[in-house]
C-alpha cells in the first residue's frame, strides 16, 4: 500500500501568478463566501449571521474582521449602549455578486437540482429568473444588485428554525437589511 505524503495547506498562494489565487487569499477561507452572501441578502448583525450560518463564534468574528479589513464589509455602529455594530457590504463586497451568482447557478445545475431562491428584476417586475450573467430576460437590463428581488423558491424549508431563514421566506430586495424581529401577532 502506497503512503500519501501530506503537506500543510499554506495561508497564501505566493507562487501563483494568477488573479484567482489572489482573490482566494481574501475570500477563499471556509465560510467567507457564505458570510458575504448573507450580507448581500441583507444580514447585518452578528447574531443573525451566527444563527443563520451555524458558524462557530470565533470563526465568524475572524471572518467579519478579515472582510472588514479587506474593505468588503464596513463595520457601522447602530447602538451605543451597549455598543453594537452591523456589517454592511461595500462596493467592493457588492462586486462579488456575479461570482456568488455563478457559484449558485453551478451548484443548482451540477449538485443540488433544487430551486431554493429566485433572483428577479424588481424594477421591471418580471416573474422570470435573471439570466446567468445577471441580465433580465424581460427587459434585457444587466440588473444592479440593489434591483435584484430575492424570491423564495419551492424547495425552501417552509418552517425554518432561525429568524434569518424565516425572514427570507418573504420576497425582498438584495442589500436591504433583513428584519428578524417577530411580526406583531406572530407566535415567533
């Protein structure tokens, strides 16, 4: 039986002369793209990231710190006493949308085969999903992230445990902050 020599995975790709390698140094850590995805969906607060992703606290804190240091998210104080911050995507973070969209489409076609979410053009009101490059099939516009309507698909869990997943059961525009507060008259 042959032995497999294992090498520790480095922290960078210094020997790679490639823009993909450079991008992976910033966003290639496990969990990072899911944090960015959630921020684009409108998740802003630490506890909402925590409950939606099921990520360990230390890992989330490290990812948020790194994404803030790289200018992908901006940390903003929303409450002074006790001090609480939210994390808002910057233009640099919003520019990751096409890559996330492409990964999602690839996963839908090649792995999952489920319809968890639809992405539509909010401005023209079409009920057609955006094309693979973010183009609206109805009006032909390349849709800016702020004009993307996130619509729940038929394969989502209709009764999720966490408040972010419950909030995402309602159509909403990308980038608009998620409201995880229980609805008046609601049992949640």
